C-alpha cells in the first residue's frame, strides 16, 4: 500500500514538472515528502535498502507522471482552463495550513518571519509576470555543454519549492525543444539536460538541507511566500459571472482533494 501511495505522489510531482508556473518542490511539500526526499537522496548510501525502498516508487511515479500526463494536462488546460486552474489553486491554498504548522514545529512563531514570506511572495509574482511576457523559442543548434548547464539551472526549479523550472528554461531558450524532446524521447537533448539536472539537483539539495538545518522556520515561511506568489499563474481573466462561480467551485474541489491526499499521506 505504501508503494502505491508513493507512486501516486511521484506521478503528481512528475505532472507538476511539466506544468508552466508549477513547482515540483511545492508539490513535494504539499504531499509531505519534501524533507524525507532530501534526506533519502543525500544520504542514499548510508542506508541503501531503506532509501531505495522509499525512492523507487516515487521515481517510477515521476517518470509515469511526465510521460502519461504531459498530453492529458495540456488537453485539460486547453479545453477546461478555468476548472483546471481552480483545482490547482485549491491544491496550493489547501496546503498552506499544513505548511504553517510545519514551519512552527521546531520554533515559536515570530512576526519577523513574515518578512521572508512577503519577499518570497513578491519574487514569485515577479517570476510569473516575467514568464508571461517571455517568448518561447526553439533552437536546434544547442551544444552538449549548454544543454547540460541548462539542466543544472533547471534543477533550481525542481528542488526549490515555489521556483518554476519553466521560466528558467525560457530564459535559456530551450523550453520548446525540451517539451518536444520529452514527447519524442529525443535523447541527444534529454541526456545532457538530465546529467545537468542530476548534478544541480544534488548541489541545490545540499544547499536546501543546510537552510533547513540552520534556518528551519525562516526557510518554511519563505516556501509559503513562493507558493502563494506562484498561484498568480493560475488566476484566469474572469469576472463575477458563471465562469467566476465555476472557478470558485473548482478551488473548493481542489482544497477538498488535497485534504483527502493529506489523510492518505498519514
């Protein structure tokens, strides 16, 4: 049963990795596996059997999530944008109480922690606005080193909750070819990006682990700010009408689903 639960969580994380504006790190936090994931990867060789048992179903789920949901999610956003965006906003809003509880677990709440939330919130909003005005380009003449460097930088969006990998790929001008390579399993692009992603992932995991060990509450309140700020990408241009009502109901549905997922995660 645990294997199945972790596989489902991995599929959600994989799906989040290909969605514009959505952070895989935030989904890991929402599903309650972020810190365990960091520990298992960084300390893999200290207890190979235990860590492999935890990581294997998650990585299977991530792979399935990317392959299976890439087209499904695209169709949902194309044909049911209001409902789909509303459900994802509900996911994020529904995770906030758990994040706040987790942030105060090792330290008493201090009002100055909200400064970190506000700073991260505005950075998240700025990233979303920047992403909307960026042009997606495709460049077929990319070197192995360049793609590897892009994968390294992309790992920031995978590891750090609230930071979107999409905007990083757009900045490097490889978002289009990245999506195309996943759909067609084009390994000349996927291999160097994958290598960079692994190297960068380990590096930024170590940085994040250091922050958790030394600035636990501040780090969590920063994550909350990034989560709230990144929600802007999922707010459609609608008014107080039928579409607005549908959007609100979808948010409520998303909050309900995430509450059920939390119960499953226990």
